[in-house]
C-alpha cells in the first residue's frame, strides 16, 4: 500500500543541543563577570587619589599624576600641578604671593621654581626607579620615593601631596611617609592585572600552538605521509605568526624577558624543528621508488 501524500515525515533521531548550550552560556556569564570585576577594580585604582603632608589652611597643594612609566629607562613621567591656598596664593590660588621653590626628592631629576605674582604652569618631571628589571616582564616590579618641600621667599611653608596614576599598564601602591611640613610618599610599582592576564594568556597560547604542531608532526611522520603542502603552509604560518603575536605584548618587553624564556623561544624552536622534520620525512617518502610506497 502506497504511503499517503499527507503523512507526516519521520523525525530525525538525535540528542538535544540544550545540554551543550547551557555550559557555554554559564561559561560566558562567568567570564564576563570576572572581566567586569577586574576592569572595575583597575578603574577604581586609577581614580584613587592618595594624600600625604600638611592639612594647614595656608599651604601649597601639589597634584602629582603619573603619566607614563618607562620600565626600559627605569623612570616615570610625573605631571605636577600646583595650587596655592590661603595667604600663600592670589588670583584664586593660581599665582604665588612670593617666589615659590619646590624642592623634590633625590629620585626626582630637578626642582621646580615659580616666580611671584605669575600664573603657575603645569610641569613634567622624571623620577628614577629602583629595585627592578624589565627582564622580569610581566612580573617586574619597581620602587621609588617622591617628596616635595615648599619654600616661599626662602621660608618653608606647609605642603600637601595629592598623588594619582594614569598609566593603565602599571598599578602603583602609594604609602605616605611622615615628614613634618614636607609631603613624601613611597611608591611600589607592578604590572596591572590586565597586563598579567594578557601575558599569561599569550604564554598558554604559545605552548598550545607548539603542542598542536608537534601532534601534527607525529601524525604525518608515523602515517608515512609525503609532502602535505597544506600542513607545511600551516606550520610555516604558525612559525612566523607566533613572532608577530609575541610583539603585541603590552609594554613592548625586550627579547629575553620571562615571556620568552617561559614560552616564546621554546615554542618557536619546537615549531621550527617540527617543520624541518616533516619536510625531511616527506621528501624521503616522495623519493622512494613507486613499488616501495605503502599501499
């Protein structure tokens, strides 16, 4: 008996995709939540202002903001803005009533001078760093001290330091140091959380790519494959792409840092040796007489 033209089609048998989508959705939510928390924590650190020094009504306020940390040169660029409060300033605190001199700490490369009755301008100064090496990237850390001593017409006046950080590649911990009328802070610098996460991710990816090429090499050589050009192209592309990928590391670390010795140099060596092995093995198989090729 012929089947009816309007009979329903049989359903295809197969598992539901829901058990696969639920873990993926949970993983995405967890990843976004962790990323949001890390981003919020870094934003809070950037917006934090650390204070040290005197709280007298007649004082000099020094707003010092880190603009850039040059780990290779072992120095940071500090932007200094001065406000004069109470009897020490005129024109709403934009000009000193007398000749103002800001003496800085020994790590700072120069002192600052502001003539009397002239508008105070923002200055940039370099501060030397110590106790660290960029070869430890991304786990390198540094330390330094910044301090200010204010003199008005040769007489010491109270000063307060307001410190903040605008370099998103570094997290800076500031600790006030008691110094009377002076304002002194001890700084500890380290790579930010985003740099640490990204650098760790790069090392994991490098080892994963090297392992992938190694497994492909084992498969091609044990199966007696000849020159498989798509596989060779992929290995060669991975070899050169890995170098470009390494150069995207934030902060432009030099050759010989932790990322290189922990992952990059070894991954490049493994991929290069695997590529040579596959070529040599493929050429030997391709040059065999036709009757000796495996069926």
